[in-house]
C-alpha cells in the first residue's frame, strides 16, 4: 500500500514537472516567434534590394546634374550620405505590414524613400564685375546651381509614421534583428557627404574644368579674366 502511494506521488510530481517544462518551452517559442521576421527570407532580401535600386537611381541623377542642367558657371553641392541600414528597412516594414513581399511593400517603399531623401535644385544669379586689359569694368551674370540632398534617418521616420504599438514592435525587432542577423550579408556602398562646389568655366589661359566627381575646391592664388584658377580635390 505504501509503495503504491509513493509511486502515485512520484507519477504526479513527474507529470507536474513535465507540464511546467512544456509551458516554459511553449513560452520561449512564442517569445522567439513574436520577435522574428514573418516574411520569407527571399522576400526580405528582394525588398531591400528594391530600395537600394532606388538609391542607385538617385545617385545617378545627382551624378548627371551637370549634363541634365547645363549652362551654369558653378555647381555647388551640399549632399548628405546616400545609403541605408538593410535591417532597418525590414524592421520598419515588418512592424508596419507584419508579412510582406516586394510587390505588397512597393507603395510603402516609395513613400518611405520620398520622405527619407529630399533633392533640391536652386538657381542663383550673381551680378559680378570684370576688368578688361584697358582697365574698363563690365558687369556680367554669374549663374550658380545649388544642389542639396538631405537624408533623414529611417529610425526617425519610423517614430513619426508608426503608431505607438507598431513603434514598440519596431524597437523589439531592431534589438533582435528579426532573429536573422546574417540575412543581409552584403554591405551597401555609401557615398560620403559632399560639401563644396565646382566651377565650370576658367580664364582663357587655362582649359575649362572637365566633368567629373564633384568636391570641395581651393583657390590656387592666380587670377586671370573672370575666375581664379581652381584646383578641384576629392572629399
């Protein structure tokens, strides 16, 4: 009789222990699933690549500014970095849409891109004077195109665009990286911020500036005609 009672108690203790372990395991699994990306890996990567393609198009547009907007004496550049953290794109879209494909996320990608990047072209005309060989002064228009690009971080946009519950999930996914930290193995190339200007014309004794990478410039200290001789340097 005593042996039977002891066996029953042992059975009850084992059953309770297994039940507790099962509950703990279930809770752990739910916790992992609740902080993981819900989209397919291929969709996560393809969607991020779509965003990178839009950034490449923006970079090409800036690279071609002097061809698409010719006729200026000077081009002044004030450009923020073009590039993003791939994880933050996926984290943002998962917090907002939960599960997505490149097609279902396309509209939101365009909206996010339009808010992250702002490219502004502003024309400026200065009235300057030049002195000819006989000492006579003449006025002329000096045309400048100001090219400005601003980049607002995705984390800042997320706080503005997501509701409080979605933003809390954004922070959780950001911390866990969707439990897939290695899904984005490649690093996106980033253009460094550019602050500077390029003058397209030169005095008659020197050849005109050749199209190329924009950058800051410094005066070499020699003057002839309208403009000082300039040396362009890469940032």
